C-alpha cells in the first residue's frame, strides 16, 4: 500500500513536471511571436492599407491565448507596440 502510494505520487509529480515544461515552452513561443508581431506592427503602422490591422488581430489572438495561461496586463505604446507584464 505504501509502495503503491509512493509510485502514484511519483507519477503525479512527473506528469506535473511535464505539464509545466509544456506550458513554459508555449509561453516562450507566444512571447516570441508577440514580439515579432510588435516589430511588424510598428513597421507597418505608418503605411496605408490593412496590413497593420491584420497584424494587430493576430497579436490579439496570441495575447488572448497567453492570458489563458498567465495573468497578464497589456499596455499599448504610441508606436502601436504593446508591453506585456505578468502579475
């Protein structure tokens, strides 16, 4: 019984470790993608057309996904880029 409990706890902690690793990887991917989109938005913000708006929509989707993983605050800058902080 104690051996079974020990095995169950070890398996549980190993699964938690994998889950945290997966979430950490996704957070890193999202923040990289948001940073890339920020750069493109700033580049296209002065131009005409819907390019910057389409990029903002894509960034908003990434921010939404990130907010489902972490508590974040988003602050838009005059350039069109956003700063993202966690709370």
